[in-house]
């Protein structure tokens, strides 16, 4: 069952069992974004509190499978305290390891952006999610929260 | 050959077949699922090094060799458009497709061949009813009664029409026993123009009392639309005793191909209804001023039909009739009882089955296993070659009532065996080792 071990790494199961930054933030001042996977009904709610181009606080809500929820939890740790630009770079680097182009939650390609730089981004624990690659139907679960992040940052940038 | 000649030829053929059919024996011959498996090429496959255990027949069934062969025979030997030309293979194609219509008529006990309308699937059949009958007969503010068990295909078309006509959609609730709660049926039926109900739930396996509901609806002058997508493949279907006015189902869930479905409707109603889609095949005459629609059933079959699929569906009906629908129903009842007992005995309170615990029920077993998400359950089962579906099963209003975002669903058919159920239980126990 080597395949399953690649998918359900200990670090992933740990984030699933004990999700980090779980909860909500008052909106405003925080920004709320939500994404659904219509195939399986998973949803991820992302609360971002921005402070001058920096993500000052993150909370995650929603329900779903281990991969969607663990990935969102890991994302919350990775982007906490980062600038929008850094968060975008992490987002891009993460999606690169799943080798899919940067898309918004409607599946629209929003451009891979100025790549190259993100080779330097260290993904740390997030690397564990690469095992999802072997299970193509689960890639949508792994990227659900990240697509919400793309949309949320776009909205925050435009206001 | 004209369409009418083709139908007559097909009729003569069926009459001959009818004459040679031995009288139905009162006790169905018991069915051997393990033996039937050999008829289905796909079921000999291995997945992840293990024999496939296919438990997703409510989504789509596997196809027996005879169906696949009938379809390739059409392409190999008599591929031609139907109802259009006088040459030999075109006549053969026309005769074979009309023969398939006859087979379906007999299979569901319809009185008239022209009541059998071929569509793309059950979804298109239901959309046909809503668009043609609904648009003609429903006025602003009219009430439609649905059940909470419905598949999206028997909900969304009504929502779409409602956006134009401001229909009042009412819902028959589902009780704690997973049966329709009919205690307020009289009130719910008050002033209702149409009742749209499923004959077998694709999520819970519930078998609503369609004929009783239809009788009550008819007393109020309402028309009854029945989604028999799960019912027709698994139970003896006799449209006369079912009592509905329209019945929809899909070929691909009854051992037939995808791309073909059936709408049966009472002839009097179908005759009054305007065409749904326009184009070739569905007209008698067209001028610069207008058109004259064709007679039934072709009035509702615009464009070149799915010819190979009609032939394939005919072969599927032959296959199911050969095994015997009574035997299939009895076998599935036994197997679903075995499955429920096996899962309960092995997992106790760790498993919750959303569906009637005993009594007659269909072969869909939706369950929650511990607090493991259904998506993860199905992923782990897949590693053991066990195919089950996870999700909302296109029944979101029902899922909301169950308080579940998603469920895992194992669904049975004639080729499943007790060993398949044992494999499911065994694979499920592995999920505990990971979570
Ligand atoms: C109860 C029920 N109704 C309708 C449908 C729709 O069938 P199709 O997608 O073949 O049109 C299905 C199958 O998914 C079903 O199970």
C-alpha cells in the first residue's frame, strides 16, 4: 500500500486531526473568502486580516476530506505574517509541485505570474502534499484552500 | 421503408418472439451472481493487483459482452442512418432500432410502442417533460410537489421553469426511518398540478409507494412524473401498476450503453404535448411558413438518434429479461440484507447506514464510517480494488436533511456477490489503520 502512505503522510494526518488556526475573524476588518469543490462537497473558508500588505492573522473554517482540510491548515501556517507578495510566491510554488497552472477557484487560468523567483521559496512541510500527485482526483482537494487564497489576495489588492 | 413500415416489421418480429416465450414460471430461478460476473468483461480486470470489486452500479452499471457485441455488430455490419433511405443496411438499422423500442415497451409493460421515446438519458427525459408538458400546462404560481429524495435531475428542471413561472415547489419530507413521510400528503397535494417522485432512491435505497401516491395525486387531477432511473434496472417495472403518467430512466444503469435514456408517457398526454427539440426526424413537413410535427414517438426524437445505443439498450433488455427481473430483485434484496448485517456485525456503532434498516429496499448503501471523510474512505477502498462512490450523489437537498456534506455509497447489482461484500468490509477495516 505504498501509494496510500504517500498520500496520507503523518504530517498531513496531524494537520487533519489537529487543524491549526481554525476558527473565524470578524469581517470587517478581516476579509472572508470561500471555496467549494462541487464534486465532493468540500468547502474551505479563509479569513485574512491584512495590515499594510502583510497577513497579520489567518483563520480557516469549512469542512471536508483530510486532504482539503490538512492542506488549508498547512497553508495557514505557511502564510501567517507574510507579505502578500510572499504569500503569492508560496502559493505559486505550492501549485508548481502539483504541476498545475495558477488558477482561481473557477478554474480560470490567472497566469503563472513572474516565475523563476519561486524556486527559492522553501515549502517545508508543504512538500509532503506532493504525494497527492499520484491521485489526480485529489489534486482539487489539495488546492481548494489555495485557490481561495488567490482570489482573496486579488480582492484585497484591488481595494 | 417508411417509419411506419419499420415499426410494423418490428412489431411482427416481436409478436413472433412473444409467441415463443415460455409462460413465466411463478418461482424465479435463483440467480448466481458469481456466474453472471463472467458475462461482464470489465469485471475480470484487476485494480492495484487485485480483482476489481465494483460497487458503484447506482452510478452506472457494467455492460455484458452481449451488449458490447450488439453495438459493434451495428458498426461492423449495418451502420447507416435510420428512417431515411431504402437501401438494405439502412432498412436493417431502422428495423433494429424499432425492434429495440419494442423490447423496451415489453420490458416496462407499456401498452403502446409509440409511448416509448428515446432520449439521451433520464435527465433529458425529465427535461422533456418539464419543458413540453410543464411549459404548456403550468401557469404562474402553480404548485409542484417533489420528494426530498429526488436526484438533481428531477429538481433542477422544475427550478428552471419556476424561475419563469414562479412555481410553488413543495416537498414530501423524509422521516427518521428513511421513508417518505406521507402523513400530510393530503395537505401537500392541495391544489398541486404535478407530482415528481423517484421510485427508488439512489442514495438511501428507499422504495417510495409510487402507486399509492399516484392514486392520491390523480384524485386531485395532478399528473405524476416518476424518476425510475434506479427502479427499472433493479425491479420488475410495469408502468400500468406503477400508476405514474411519465416514467424516465437511463440505459447505462441497466447494463446498456451511455447516451440513451427512455421517457415513457401516456399516449393521450404525449399526443397533446408540443415538441421539445426541433430538427430532422421530428417533422412530417416543413415550409418557409412553419412545420408539421411527426407522429409519436418521433415527434420527440429530433435529429439522428443514438443508433448503436438503441441497439445496445435492446440487447441489455434481452440480457436482463434472460436473467429475469424477479430473480434479480430477489437476489439483490438478499445481498443488501447480507451487506447490512455484515457491516453492522463487523463495525457496530462505527458505521452508520443512511437507509431503511430492514424490509424491502434498493441496493444503494450510503454510510458514514467513524469520522473518516467519505472521500478518504473511497480512496482507501480503491487501493483494495473496491470501487465505491463518495459525494453528494446529486441529491443535495436530501444530503442537507441527513446533515451530511457527503456520504460513501456502495451500490449492488446482479453481478455482485457475498464475497464482494466481504472485500468491502475487509478494506474498510484497513481505513481504521490509517485514520
Ligand atoms: C435516481 C436518479 N435519477 C436520475 C439520474 C440521472 O441519470 P442520468 O445522469 O443518466 O441522466 C440518476 C443517476 O445518476 C439517478 O440515480
